[in-house]
């Protein structure tokens, strides 16, 4: 019996030991679970705090910076502050939120810009119609009255009409004026007449064929584009300097209009932006053109895309900027010989007649100064002294059977006389001298803030 009691005692001891071990083990597991739960809770709190901080940064910094970067590409958009504390799914969702905000802002800006363009298109069309009517009325008044102030009103009306046309083109509207085939040099003169400070613009004609003309559909757009470039050149150069315009003709690449100014120039960032605008981007938002909007290059870029022109800007040897506007060959044509060019059109440099040297030059009279010699092959003024009549000159009185001039010829002569009288009176009636800074009467102060460089 003793051994049975001993076995029972051993079994009881083993069972007690097992129970105590299990109790200790359970207690250790409970402590471990408690510590793990505490660590998990702290980690969850840290992740929650980090996510809250990222959401706060998303709302306060990342989304505003992403919206700003749409207008200023150099602006930096911050990333996640504590990427290690935020799991991959949350980080991906935060990045998607930034992209969604960028897309929403872009779409809203485009919608607002489209609405603004539509409103400006309608307004520009109405204003342009009124200005055209005013221009017609002013032309009628010029034939009835000799007041030189009418010419000044007509010029200011022309400046307002150019700005309205530029606004319409920027808003994807038609230029609003149709032309026939027009000589290239006359288009240059028309663009010059639309710019304040036009007297500073000097045109050099290097065309091989002075009757080189532009197709009807591209004549007015080229005049608008060149006027914007000229306005830009005059606005950003000193009033005492000239703006040189060179009209050149190439073999198979069309014609080139080169505009040189001696202005303030451009830094690298401004030059890159100008080239981007002149290249004709697919879309230019009005809100990206500054305040007040500087629309010159944007208008030229729009016309470049629509009509196939080419425009390039670079530093000019005169100290300012050089802009090269290329007209492709398929837009060029040659007018018939019976088409009369404007008397104001510059004569091609290569076509300037060189007077023959007489065998025995006669001494000029006391009231006849020697003609100034032309330098560098450029056009020069020559005295208009009447030539001596030949010995067998026709009588001054027409013969009885001589045919008189046609009414059209008489009308043309009188119109030329009247136009010359008006121009002479307008020049004589200006307050400043021709070489002085007389821009106030031409509205230069209003012109300065309109164009972009």
C-alpha cells in the first residue's frame, strides 16, 4: 500500500507543478499580449497622427502649390512629410487627391477662360463694328473739312481698332476685315500706320519683285501680326531710336519681315516664354498673360498657327530684340503689271535708279543745291528742279483735236492733290517738331502697357 500512496503523491505533485507552469505561462502570455496591444495602439496613434499631419499639409500646402504650379511651372509642389509613417495605400490616395485637385482646377480654369473668351468675342465684334463706322465717317469728314485734328482722330480710331482686332484674334475670332491680294510692301505700310510712334519705323525694301503680294485670306492677318510686333518694338525702345523693318525675299521659302529695335532686351526666362508664345501653343489662357494682360506675342502666335506663318525672336545687333516673321511661299503671289502701287511704298533698294553722270556737268544755280549722294545703296532724296524744256517742245496750249482727260483721270489727280494738302496741313499743325519726342498727340502713353516683351 505504501507504494500506491507514493505514486499518488508523485502524480499529485506533477499535476500541481503542471498547473503552476500553465498558470505562469498564461500569465506571461497575458503580459505579452498586453504589451503587444499597447505597442500596436501606440503605432496606430502614430500612424493616425502622421496621416492627420499629411492631410493637413495636403489641404494647406500641397493642393494650393499644385494649383499655383499650373500657372508657374517653376513652383515646387511638396511631397509627403513622413512617408515612413504612412502606409502605401494611404500615400497613394494622398497623391491621387493632389492629382484630382490639379485636374479639377485645370478644368475649372478652362471653363472660366472659355466663358471670358466668348464674352470678349461678342464685345470685340460690336466695338469693331462701331469703330469701322467711325472710321468711314472720319474719312468722309476729311474730304469736307481741312481741320488736321480729324486726322488725329482717325489715327486714334485706328489704334483702338487694332487693339480690338488683337483681342478678337486672341479669343479665336475672325479678324473682321477682308482684303484683296495686297502687295507685301503695302501691308507693311498698313501695319506701320496702326502703331503709335510710326514715324520712328524705317522700312527698307529688299524685294527682288516689288509687286510681290500676299493672298487675300492672309493679308489682314499678316498686317495684324506685324502691327503687334512693331507696337512691341516701339513700346520697349527709347523714343529717340528708330525701329528698322527689312522686307526680304528668299528663293523657295517665301518672304521675311525682320524687325530690329534698340530697346531694353529680354532675359533668358522672358525670351523662353516669348518663343513659346510665338510658336503658337495649342491653348493660352487669358489668366496667364499677366495683369494687365500682355497680349502681343500671344496674338502673333495664334495667327502663326492659323495661317502658317513662322516667327522667331532673338537678340538684335542694335542692342534690343530682333523678330523675324516668315511668310511661306504658298501664300505669296505676283500682281499684274497694271496694278498701281501706293506712292508711299518704299522703292526696292536694288531698283533705285542711279543718275547718269553727264559729260559736262552744269554748275547749279544759286537756288539749286547739289543733290545729296546716296550712300550704301539706300534710297535718298533728290531735288525736284524742273528739267529744261527741249528745243522742239510741244506748245503749252493743247491743239484743237487733242483728246481731253477722262473723268477718272481728273478725279485721280484731284484726289492726289487733296490728299497731299491734308498731309501737309497735318504735319504743319503738329505741336512738336518732327525730331522731337512728340508722342502725346499720338497716344503713346496709352500704348506702352498693351504689348508684351
